[in-house]
């Protein structure tokens, strides 16, 4: 596990130091950004092969923030719009991504409950954004360090490529600290 922990930590530092707005006008900054996201998506794919098969990807990642996308291609339902399970996938995995890259690999995210409210069919790719404030991250770390686990909730709005608000998600997570030892107070 130490090797993957090192890779996750190094990838998180690489991505957090890249310019999220970099374009080909600055090729080195653009390469740093795109290679960082490629590494993040590769780590996700190695951990959760189902995500890669269903064309899930992280598009933006910085401390306390993640934006993810699920492709319509390969994820259509019998009506030709995005399959319900694809909505769930794009709304669930970012909680783990935030946990790994904001808290570190010593904290394991576990989804406890999730609800989705479908507002209208998506006939294109769907994106979602989630964020945690520095105070929220600090509170999660403090509780997990003190008790071995902590709870947090992420609420998201899912949008299609035209900007239509197609669904809402509420995900309740628990973070477990690996190798937790209770203090002997």
C-alpha cells in the first residue's frame, strides 16, 4: 500500500500546483495540467475499473474542489438519454477523489447513503462539481484523527452540456482513518 499512497500523494501535489486554466498558449502549463488529470483518472480506473469502462473522468481538481464528467456515449438508456446508473456514478466517485486528494491516502472514504433527484433527461454528457471549504476539511481531519472516522456530506447539481440542471445529488460519506489508535487519555 505504501507505493500507491506515495503515487496518490505525488499526483495530488502535481495537480494542485498546476494551472487549471492553462491552454496551449502555454504548452508546458497545459501539459502539466493534462498529464495530472490523466494520472488522476488512471488511479481512479485502477481502483474502480467500472468507472473507466463507463467513461467517467475528473476534469478539474484542486484543494477542496472537483469537477467530474460522465459521457453519454456507452451510457444511454432505452430512451436514448443518460442511464440512471451513470448519474449515480458521476455523483458518487468525486467524494472519494476529494477524500484521497484533500485528506490523503490514510483516510478511506465510504459512501453511506446517496439520493438522486432527477429533474429532466440528459441527452448529452453530464458534469457535476463538489467542494469542501478549508474549514470543512480541517473539521473532517480533526474528527477522524480523534475518533478514527468522520462524516461529511456532498450536495451536487448535475448539468448537461447545454447547462441544463438535470439532477441533484446528496451523498453522505464516512471517512475512516487507517491504522487508527485511540489516545490513552
